[in-house]
């Protein structure tokens, strides 16, 4: 079947051609054009990402500490609200401490208590960030911007 943009196609091609068996393949005119089109698409993506980031930062600066940006007619254009904090466990430190404990202790009840204690010691609560969500949809060319 012809290649398409589906994720299953991407996974199939990566699995099917997982190793290099030939040094090169000579491109047909059509395939060569596709390679140049991909190069242009990637360049365009970089420009679009830069423009998107600049626009998002402009809107965030204008919003400052507000949770929503609202059009004059009351339409919510963008929200930028706080997210819930996150819990993080330092698994490496917890593992090292549990390994040291297990080397000297084999009592099951003590083990369970110590594991709980070690995880508690190595667990931290981090603050949530703010999630920037665009609510506006593109305006048609004929729509009045005022």
C-alpha cells in the first residue's frame, strides 16, 4: 500500500526497514521532488513554530496574571490557568536507600514500613504550571475584525 501519514504506517516502515542493507538508492524524479518538498516543509515548520511561540508569548504578556483573554463581545479567546501540582519520586535515591536497608534487614513488617518511609522521604510535591489553551477559531476572510 502507498505510504500515508498514519502513525501505523510510520511504525510499520520503521520495523520493516530497521537495518541498512544497501548504501544508497537512486531517487526517481518524483521521489527527489518529495525530498525537496520535505526540506521546505521542515523549514516552514521552524518558521511557523517561531511565529507561534512569539504570538503565544505576546498574548501571555498581555494577559499577565489574568486567567482568560476575552474579546470585546465576551468570547473567550485564550485561557492560561494554573494546573494541579505534581508529585515526584526520586527513584534513584529511593532505590539506593532500599537496597541498603534490604542488605541488613529481612523482617517483612519492618520492610513494608521502611519502604513506605523511604518513598515518603524521597517524594516531593511540585507546583503546578499554567496551561495556555487557545479557544478562538480562525476568522474567515470576510469576517470583520473589529
